[in-house]
C-alpha cells in the first residue's frame, strides 16, 4: 500500500499494508489519535486502496486507474463518508440508519464498499447501538473505518469487534521535512514549528499558514540562547526578524516570556515544561537564576508594551538586546 501524504507510523503502515496484501483487511478499523495527525488522510488512503483496480496491490492506491481518479475526486460510489452534524457535531442515529439501509447492497464498481465515519465530536449511544448490529454481522465485502480522538469514546462492544490503530506524530525532523516540502518554509523554521507542535503536521500546517508562529518560535529560541550564552553580535542577528514588523515582535515576545517562565519552572522542580521547548528551557535554567529569568520575563513584557506604543523599531530592538544581555549578566 502507498501512503502518500501520511508520514511516520511505520508499524501501523506495515500492519495495514500486510493485511491489505493478504486480502485480510479487518472489516472494522478504528483510527484513534489527536486532531492534526492525519487520521482522515490515512482512512481515505485505505479506502482508495481497497477500491483501486491496480493488479499490483503494493502500488495501491495507484492514483491513475479509473477508480483512483474517482476516489481522489471524492466521487467513487463505493466510498461513503459519514460526518457529525447538527449543533453538537456528533454523528447521529439517523446517519447510521442511512448506512444500515445502504450497506447490504452490492458495491457498484469495486469488490468492496467502504464507509468512513469521521467522528470528531462524539456519536450518540443510540447511533452506536445501531452501528453495532452492522459490525456484529457485517455484510460481505464491507469495510468500516472510524476516525476518533480516542477509541474510548466508542462502546466497548464496538471496540472489541474492531481493530484499533493509534496514529502518532512522526519524528519532529520527519515532520519538518514534510512541511518544508509542502510549504516551501525553510527547514529551520519548520523544525521550530515541529518542536512547538511536537511533530503534529496538521497543527504545523494550520499554524504555519502565515509562517509567523513558526518564525516567532524560532526567533524566541535563538534570542533567549544568544542572550544567555552567545555573543552580542549573535544576539543582534537572532533579533533581526523582530525589526520586520510589530506583530512579529509581539509574537516573539510572547514566546520568549514562555521560555523564561518554563526555565523558572524547571528551576523550581516543576517538570511539566512542553517537550518542544524543553531543551531550550533546560539550557536557560542551567545558565540563569530564577531572579534573572523573572527579570528577563518582565523586561520582555515591558518592551512588548513599548512596541504597542509605536516606538522606532530599530532603536527598540537594539535597546531590547542590550538590556537582555545586561540583565542576563553578560
Ligand atoms: Zn488505482
């Protein structure tokens, strides 16, 4: 099976590929994992592979056969999608009833019918009980794929009849390469974004739309480390992106304050610092005292205030760097 646009998750891929090659895909598959990890992408890949007409199953979904072209366009008659609806966004009993009346017909083009249930905001017990009937006695040649934040939101009776796969974020470096290739973002910025979102590509991409969050996170790390352990010249270079506009300064200032605060927390023995910023926070906490870190945090907030009052950016960034260094005891 080919997993275009779905990176990482080697064990999961090899399990699905293996089952697919042996024509033994489970009739009920649960893909669980937080939002942004590509559960829907993966569900669609499996569905497209299942209806692909390529002789070589290793190549499926081949992307070029008539089935693949239709499924890529979202118009394959044997792939149906069920999503939540209404104010709650939950999957309703009515949607499941429609599947019930549909699932026993023969597939129109392929050998199988695939039903994708995209469950982001829950599914009522009533709907699940109806679904259970289908899964207990599945019509031949039907595959159900559920995407859920956690399999725990499904009834144990459904879970026990399905195969559960947990989708995880890829390595941060792998996520960064993917985002770099998809967006043209520089690798360093993509890597900073990957650290911020712990390799969650969906979050990286929606965050990276204007690129600012990524650049701000990267700039904040560089500024903090430069202030603590590098030369004045390096600090000024790290702060150069802040000259561009006020928004960039403010966003970077936010991240900087978080870094200084995280480093304080580490010094106080709190171990809840996010992984993405842990290494930087650790380095800061080894270099600087709690008092210094708090001073730097206040200093950063004060300069963010100056920026909002329309100061000259060049003067401001230069003064900010000088004060950071001085207060870091350099
Ligand atoms: Zn194909």
